[in-house]
């Protein structure tokens, strides 16, 4: 018999192991660790949302739904997206409910890419972007955003990366892992480039509720690229419930896109996933209809932790740009002469604090580590004190 | 100021330094604001929310509905203020609906409360009637769930 390793499809074998998995294995099994390495809220989903899921189960709502998702949920999504992003989507034909944004991204890539088609995206980024592109036989073209630009994506870099094989531009603002937001001027330039070069834009806006204004407490502004002139017809807007509603385990996301694109994605979705779980969908209706206050409560809590974290890094004299969104900070650790990986390893060994090396999110993350502040305030305080101890030892 | 009130309402033990950290303000400014809130009566007190069962406190608590005859000068206010002054009364609210005042009364024993109601409350001039409901068990108080328990676990590192 041929070794099983040789039976793995080339496309899959070519994908490297996620850097985050390596680090996870180091941390796993140690119970003394304070982790700033988590990419999800520390809150449980708000009770009224959980209660809606329980009620759904009690009523025996355990069946399949329409492939696109429950009509009532698609109505709610359409209403919410119109209000929040100022773009109208027809709930009957342009909204698709998926199992998380991860599935939505996967089927968007598979629906659009022919072998060799290029997808431009920006690193550091969420770990699934390149694999999703590669598994759809696309070619991933990463633009390295820079700390100097606060990890915003420059339109000039996008333009330089465009070739005649470029089909998709994949955006994620606010960004995991940097917390970066895109300045509106650049976003407008990028939209013009997309139109000029006839690109499809996939915009992952999963963190778009978690935005911080100038004073660090009030909600900031978010503009979806789909809302810019001429963009709705070429944009797949991806969003979901995991972050703002703290519903990660419900596994629920959605895509809003022109009918033809939605239909193509739906084809894959119906054969591979059939539909998203009905109890999650019913909980999501409750989230959209009555969840704003809870979202704001959690956003405010994140904002306070973000203020604490930025303040403590300032005190430590560790440069950290003020992240405009999500719940991540991406401090600059270059002064210590350690790689991100070494820094994270030593911090874990010496102080039992887990942060994720920036390089887990692409080479542009070198020199930074990702600190997630979706961690209880008290724990965050202790973690920052320990990081402070570690840093002062490195400095002395 | 509003943000400070919101924080203290959640946890009165936040130090001014912590509030400053959370709101990205100067500590001195926070102290000044809190003093102002105390002086102008926005904040009228601080206390711990106690699970009495655990603290071994066996005293009892009752909610009393009171019907009043409104007075010509000052409506319900004068009577309500008079009732609120009793040490046994911990909360006192003017209500809409079938009765006028909702009063929470605490006492060492059931008898204490009963005596207070019959001898002191119902004899106040203007009180037409009372109805006493003893509290049997606390499930939630001042926003806190009694016997906070299970904390779900998260994976230590996720993308």
C-alpha cells in the first residue's frame, strides 16, 4: 500500500500548518497561563439570544431550513445591513446565511476562482485567507501592510499588485490581528481601482460593530466598501454574529452579494452544508432584532480594556498604535531584538502570559505580537503587569 | 461624567485610578468628578450586595404595598418622606397602579416586621391600608445573580 501521506491531494498538502496551532499546542494543558491569545469574546452570548435558542429547541425547531437560510433571518439581515452599512440587499435573492464567515469566504472563493486566478489580500491577516484561496485553486497574492501605516492598506500597493489574472480583492477592516481600520480616503481609492480593473471585492467586516472613536469610549465610524458608488454590484459583503454578539459557537455568518454571485455560492453551500443550524438562525433573528444594547455594552467593556492596555504599553515604552477596531492590539516589540516567535515563547515561559506571534498572521506581522483584550479586565491587568516585568528585564 | 456613573453603578469599588485607566482620563479629573457627583446627590450611597444566606444573616425582608390618602399640600411626598425615614425601611417608591407606595422593610424576625407594619406604618395618619409580602428567596439582586457558578471555558489560543 502506498503511504497515506501520498494520497493527500497536492493542493491540501501544499498548505502549511497554521502557525497558531503550533503555539496553541505549547499553551494547551497549562492551567497557569493568562491568555491574550484568544480570538473570541470572553462574554457568553447575551441571555436573551441564548433564551431564543432554547425556546427554538423547546418548540421542536430542529429541522432543515431553506438553503439560503430562514426567510425571517434574511429579512432581519437585510434590514440590519441597510441600517448599518447603508446598502440594500434583497432578502429573497441576495442574502445567504452560512456557517460562520469562514464558510462564506470559502464558498465565495470556490464560486469565483478558476485555477490560477489571483486574489489580492492584505497581511497580517486572519489565518484562513490564503488557505481558502489556495483550496479553491486560486493564487494568493499578499500585500504586506506596514506598522508605519498602522496596517492600513494603501491603494498604491493594491495597484502595484494587480495583474491581468487578478480577479478578487479580499479586504478585512477592522482587521484581525492588528485592529487596523481603513482610512476612508484609501478605501475610496481602492474602490476606484476595483472598478477600473473590474475586480470583485470580498469584504470581511465581521468586526465592524467593534469600532472605537477618538475619545476611546464612544463608537467610531465604519464605512463598508459595498456602500461606495458603483461597488455594491461587485462586492460580496461578509458578516456574522461571532464577534459583536459573542456567538462564536453558534457558527453563523452571512454574505450579501448580487443575485448571480449569491446563487453561485448557494450552489456550493447547498451541496456541502445544506443549511446553517436552525436554532442558531433563530437565535440570530433575536440578536438582530433586539441585540443592539448588549452589543454596545460589550463594545464599551472592550473599549475600557483597550484604554487600559494602550496606557500600560505607553508606560512600558512599548510602541503600540491605537487600534481603531476589533479587540486586538498589535504592539511593536522590535526594540528587544527578538523575533515575534521568540518574544511570545519567552513571555510564555517566563511569565505564563500567552500572546500570539505576529508572524502567525503572515510575514508582515514580524516585530509585533497580537494581544487580544477580549479578556476579563482583572486578568488583563495581571497580564499587563507580567508583560511589564518581562519587558523591563529585557530592557535591563 | 456619564461614563463614570455607569462604571460606579456596576462596581462601586472601582478605584479612581482604575476608572482613569478604563476611560483614558486623568485620575485627578476622575476624583473631582466623583466628588461632584456625591455632592450634588447624583450618587447617594455605596454598599455591597450581599448574599444573606451565605453571610449567615437570618433577618427577613418584606415588600409592603401601602395605600395613602393624598394630602392637600404636597400630595404623596410628605407622607412618603415620613415613611422613608424609618430605619426599618430600606427602599421606598411611589407606584402607579393599585396601590401608592411600595416599601421594603427589613427586620430581625418575621415578628419584628409584622409589628413594625401594624404598629408604626399602618398607624401613620393618611395610610389607608397595607399589604405585606415576605421575601422567600433571592434569585437576583441589584443586577447580580445569586450563587454565580459555572464559568464556560475557552480554548487558550484561537485565530
